[in-house]
């Protein structure tokens, strides 16, 4: 243990000495997540502001005084759409859907026929497409009011139209509803662990071999297991340190939220930071050892970088599994490194209490992966000395 601690201190000092590399790691880890959260908040705030304005762009509204009366009674303000609204929607210059009313609207309505109105948007224009739901609900309200009046004039009960009284009851907590928007946060923490450990893992193995400093280290009387353990401890600690800083950056990021509703729902404090960090320990242990095992076989640092791209790609795609599986979280998620941490961090964001049955699979797999990979690194070092 004493020899492993000496190697650990040496590797940690070497990693901290390269300040330029550290800055390249820390700046994205500290800023990317909070900036994305702030941008998301800005988008939500703009959508809420648009909803509060209650404005509706329309074409031909002068042909539908009945519809105009209904819309204005719903406290909406009608505005004339620009003549080239279709071109503006396609070019993303117009961010509101447009209601198009035909000339014969009122005549067909009085004749008991159903006039056709269009809600024009562009599905590629996300801001405009997001507003079509509100316009559709407004028109459905007009339909229900007209149907109720027609039935009342004929002495028919309005309740025949709605035999059921449907009421929605949402079981999700406030924090769970917030995760629909903040579910990307765990991915940033996982990538912080990966990139925090990546450079140190490559430099302590392939980097030292390229510089010619690995062989003198192996000539020391220290056991190879102690050397490997010291290097692995430094790499894992750096990954955990970057992950901790990345988690802490989301605490002040809450001050940048412009959306009042998101600010009220998103609660990220010291408890969440500690839970996130503890969940990363088995991931950092397994990934650090795996990266070292891949890099020890490379002769140059650049070759090791190319070999590590498979791990980077696999880990970055793990959170996407939850989006592609419509059946909800499967039990096997907890046995896959990266995916297990993503699933558990989402549970923390929802305010759910974690059980040992959920945490233990990720811990077991992470440290088992570390043990197998470190044994492979030690075997590779012994083979290098034998040659």
C-alpha cells in the first residue's frame, strides 16, 4: 500500500502539472451543462411569455365575426398575419402559427354546414409548431360552444354531448415533472467522469511509454500490482474530481433560470450533488481501469486516443437507450455501466429514494470491471518487462 501510495502521489502530481490540459477538461465540465440549462430555461421563458401575451395571427378574420367574438371573449388579441406568412414560416422568421379563415365561413355556419379553417405552421419550425396546440384547443372550444347553443335551441340537453365527466390526475411530483426538461443533466455528469479520467489514463500508460519513462518505473522493486493500483487511483480520483465540479456547477446555474415554473420545479442542492458523486464512484473505477487496459497496448499517445474512441462513443450513447425504449426502465439497465448511473441519477432528480437493490448492481459491475481490467494492465506490464 505504501508503494502504491507513492505511485499515486507521483501520477497525481504529473496530471495536475499539465494545467493547459486541466483547463480544457474543466471549462467544458463546468460551463457546458449550466449554459445548456440556462438556454433551455430561456426557451421555456419565451414560450411562457408568448402564452401570456395571448396573441393570434389570422388571415380572413373579417369573414368570421362569430369566431372573432368567441376568440376575443377568451382574452386573445387578434392580429393580421403578414401577406407572405408561408414563406416566413418556412424560413423560421415567423414563430407563430397562422389561422386562415375562408370567405364563406359565416354563410356556411348559418346554413348549418361545417366551414373549413386552417391552422398553418411548419413542422420544421419548432417554435411555430409548438403554438398549434393552443390554437386547436381554442377552435375546439368554439366547436363545443356552437354545438351547445344549437342543442339548446332545439330543447336538447347539452349533457348528451359529454356523457362522461373526465378529470385528469397527475401522479408525478413537482421534481418528477421537472425531469422532462432536465433529464440531460446526468449525461453531462457521466461525460465529466469519462473525460476527467481519459487524459490521465492515456498519459499514465501510453504517454509514459512514448516518453520512455515507463520502463524505468517498472525497473523499481515495487510490485507491478502496486504500480498499477497507484496509477489507477490517480486516474479514478481525477475523474471523480471533474464529476464533482460538474455537479457543483449546477447549483449556481439555478440562479440563471429565467423560467419561473422551471425554477420552482428544479431543485438541485447539496443532497443531489452528494448522491450524484457517490453514484459515479463505481463508474469512475471501471472506466479508469478499462481506459488504462486499452491504452497500455498502444505505443503512442495518439494511438491510445484512437483506441479509446470506442469507449467514449459507447458511454455517450448509453443515456440514449432510455429514449429509444418506450417500455420504461428495464431491470437490466442497472447492470450496464453508464446506463445504471443515468437511471439512478434520474431517480434522484425525481426525488425518489434509492434502494440498495438498485445501487448494488452498478457497484458490483463497476468494481468487477475494474478488477479484470487492472489485472490485464498488470499482466501487460509484466510482459513488457520480460521483453
